[in-house]
C-alpha cells in the first residue's frame, strides 16, 4: 500500500507575473522601485 504525498505546488507563472506586475504598478515609486517591487513580489509568490 502506497500513500500519496502531494508535492509542493507553486503558483501558475502567468498569474504570478500578472499579480507581481499589478503590485509593482501600484506600489512602485519610479523605475528602479517598480523593478525591485516586481522582483520581490514575484519571488514571494513563488515561495507560497
């Protein structure tokens, strides 16, 4: 008898990018800040 152990699922990449882009647009303060916010939110969504 084997037990099914689900693997860690990550967020779908297009949805992850869309949410990170929306957050960067909303919270980013200028060009550099927007890029930093996008990368941070993209990374955080990938880890949940």
